[in-house]
């Protein structure tokens, strides 16, 4: 109740005493701790201190059939334009310098 008042929101709880720690890893859904958790009733407590049903404070998720019935719209994947053409211009400049240097060497050997 103190947590609900401090946070000013509804807090879920169960009145059943459940083990805080499990001694060994749970290997199946038939483990006694899992069965006990499934059977434990869950309630909610409002900041005013009154206990209410969970359905009054928690909105249930939409039904799976309703989610599948809606058409899926896929947005076109587009990357942000963060690069520039400067590296390409630099590469072309280096290729031009290399070509000029090669032509100069060839011309000196021919003459």
C-alpha cells in the first residue's frame, strides 16, 4: 500500500505467500512453484488503499485476431543521407595524378 501511495498509481499484488528464491532451476511447467504461481490470485491496490480487481486498473492487450486482421504497412527502408561525394572526388583526383605521372615517365623514356 505504501508503494501505491508513493507512486500514486495502482500496484499489483498477491495475498498468497510465494517463495522468494528457488533452490534449483525450474525444468518444466509442472514444477510446484510454477503451478503455485499460476493458481495465485492477483489483485490491485489503488493509491487510496482500496483493493480492486486487476481488470479495473490494467488494460488487457488487443485480441490476436484483431491484430492479424489489420493490413500490414511496411515503410520503405531508406538510410539517412549522411555521406558526401568528397571521397569519390579525391579518388578521381589521385587517379588523374597517377595517370599524369605515368604519361610523363613514358614520354621521358620515348624521347
